[in-house]
C-alpha cells in the first residue's frame, strides 16, 4: 500500500512492483510524460464496470452554471457528430486509457 498515487507510480517506475491498478486518465498522462522515464505501458484491457467506476469521464462545472454545462454538452455533441472528437482525443491523450 502506498500513501498516494504518486508514490505508487514511483514504485512502479523503480520496479518495486510489477503492476499498478489506477486511474486510466492519470496513468495515461504519466506514461506519456517524462516522470515515467518510459518505464511502463498499459497491459490488459480497461476496467470499465460502471458499478465501480461510473459511466465515463466527466467535466466539472460550478453548480447552477447551466449555461456553461449546456455549452459544453453542445460542443462535445457537435465534435462527435462531425467526427472530430476522436482526432482531438488522440491529440491530447495519445496513450488511450481505454
């Protein structure tokens, strides 16, 4: 057991542990960044059981800011509809957490 995600990732990088079960988005950023020193890669499939992990990725918006929430929902819908969502996703998340 490690006190936080950073300590667990560092243990993986140092090969003190063989595997790390963690947040896919956070691990994707770490694996693609310099802190991982190219030590590791994703193995196996994603764990996406909604009973444990929810229904997907979310964007936090201040409570009551319906204008922002609706604007974000519309923008994401349009990106998906135009076939641009995947291109943008892969540009900013080049190592897929899924």
